[in-house]
C-alpha cells in the first residue's frame, strides 16, 4: 500500500464515521425535541410522573436500538469501503505495470 492510499483510506473512513455519527445524533435530537415531553426530557428523574417514567424506560431502549443499528451500519460501510478500496488499488496496480 502506498502512502497516498493510506491517506485516502483514512479520509474515507473518517467521512463515513462522521456522517453516520452526525445522522444518528441528529435523529435522536429530532425525536427528543418532538417527543421528549413524553418522558420528561431535561427534567430531573425525581420530578417525573409514573407515565413519564414508563416512557423514559421505553425511550432508553429505543435510543439504544438506534445507536446500535447506526454502529452496525457504520461497520458495514467501513468494511465495504475497505473492500472496494482494495479492489481499486489492485486494479490500479495492474494498469500501472
């Protein structure tokens, strides 16, 4: 692998990670803004009603699922990008010879 390939790989990986993380946080933020009142978003837990506590538990489960799926997607994209970059580099070497 040539130095410029390493930089390209880092650049690509950084872009994927940043994009997935930004989208995930953005989705969570939109949900909190629009539905956070259900689980008392930004309130102290001791000030929540029983209903809000139920929704808070549900929200934590949903939030965890969203973050888990984002992490899984990120890993799939990173793996896919790495494989494609390897194929690209092999083809380039073939034509450079």
